[in-house]
C-alpha cells in the first residue's frame, strides 16, 4: 500500500465542479483584485473565527508582518517567539526591524511554555507571539494575563490551527491582532499563496487594510508607506467554498488522529501527541517523537509511507540567524524536538486501513530492535 504524506483528492475531487464554476464566474466578471469575493471571504472567515474583522492578505508571513507594523513594532523592540517554530515567525519580526527573543516550548504540547515567558520580558518587549503549533491551541488565558500585566501586545501565529480552541475560544481571536496562512497544505488551504489577519480592533483592521494596499484607502491617494500584500480575488473565491467544509474536514482529522492513538498505544520508544487541559487540536499535523527518527523514517519510506519532519533545523541554528550568535545547546528542547519529531500521514480521505498500515509498520520497526 502506497500512503503519501499528503493527498488533496479527498478534499478537492468533491469540490471540482463548484471550484470550476467559481473560476468561470471570476473570469467572466473581469474584476481580479480586491473585489466582491475578497470582501465576502473576509466577512465569512471573521464569522467563523468569531472576530469582527478579517483582512485578506497575500500569505501567512505577510499577515504577521502587517500585524506587527500595525502595532508600531520596529527597531529596538523585542518580540517573544517560541524556539521551535517555523522560521516565518522570526522573519516577521526581522522584517520590521525587531529582535526575536526565543522561549522554549512545553515539552508535552510543543507550544510556547507560558511559565517561561516573564523571565525574558524586558523594557524593550513589545509583543508576545504564541504559535499554535501542529494544530493545537496555546494556553492563551495565561499568555493574555502576562501581556496585560506587562502592557505588551499579543500577536497569534495561527497558520496551523484554524478552528482550534482554548476554553472554547478560537485560536486567532485572543490576540490584539493575529496572522494566519491559507497555504495549500494548511487545514484551510487556497490553491496558491494566501493569508489573513484577524482582530477585534477596528482601528488596527483599518491600518492593515491600508498597509496591504500600497498604504492607500482611496485609489491613487497614499496615506502611509505600504505594501502590495493583497489576497487574490480568485483565491478568496476558492477559500469561500472550502471554508464551508472546514469543520467536516477537522472532524475527519480528529478521527484519523484517534485511530493513530489507538493503533500506536502499545508502541515502545515513541511519544504520541498530547493535548493540554482545556485546549483542542485540529491536527494540521500528527507528530510523533522517537530517538530512532531517521531510521524509522527510512523504514516507512521503504514500505511506501511518506512522512515529513517539521522542522529539522530549529530557527536559532539556521544560517539566516547566525548573526545573533546562537550556538548549539542554547535551546536544547527545541533542538531535541528537531532531532526526534516525525509527522505521519494525515489528510481528509485517509481510511482506517491506511492508518493501521502505518501503525503496523511502526510497530514492526520497533519490534525488530
């Protein structure tokens, strides 16, 4: 049995006629940028995410950069970021001239350890940027309490966790302004690059709408130095269709994760995902950990099973951030996760038989050792 790491057929095939009809309407309308589809998607995603405002933008990294710019973050400021995130979170801070300050994750949930945040807050700290990693919402109440206590902002990186909650409140609705990605591989994915900013603050929403469009609210009148970071009209049309299925796909992801949990419950030398009390998980990724990760990945590949590593090199060890003087051992937990994590196949349309095949191959690998 060949089981790819990711397959879109289970999502895209049933939607093909509807997607083609949306394209045809878009084509005939001859309005290609910031039209009715973007406006409609922004309203619909805001309702889904339980916030008043969503601003469609070009991708998830631009969403985070715009969020920081709207808050006035710049040179001399510090942004607190988990040490085991994807590098885009750090890049957003770097793009506005701020300094990323890294905090190790909770070793069980892999989200930022809120108990370690206050120790790195300084007079220059402007933002805490929690990342809802792999699909699990961070423990946001404590993060918001810390932010309020120290009079600093919260910008959520919600690229992997649309629909996840903490204490019933959705990821991407807690922070002052938040960024998400609609990259094709995300739980809610466009058919190209796309992103969004969510906020409860009307003033910040207006700033971001202006910044994404050359610093202009009125054509040819530019209020500030802005960017070309707009959501494409055609991607908005596709996202509107897929948004209606997101909760159904999330339930499939949770069922697949439950099958994995049951099938791997007795596996030795492997750590399965854990969920924090009061948090929910939408399983953008199903990540296991083992000290034998590389050999396990090779074994699975040899048996037709695709996997990926999210992420093999932690941000502080990337050449791009060598100028900050980090060295191996500075963030040992992030390094340990990078050395031991493996993402198993999980996508809407996977069958229980596929999950059992993956689990059987994992069990066979460990039984041979």
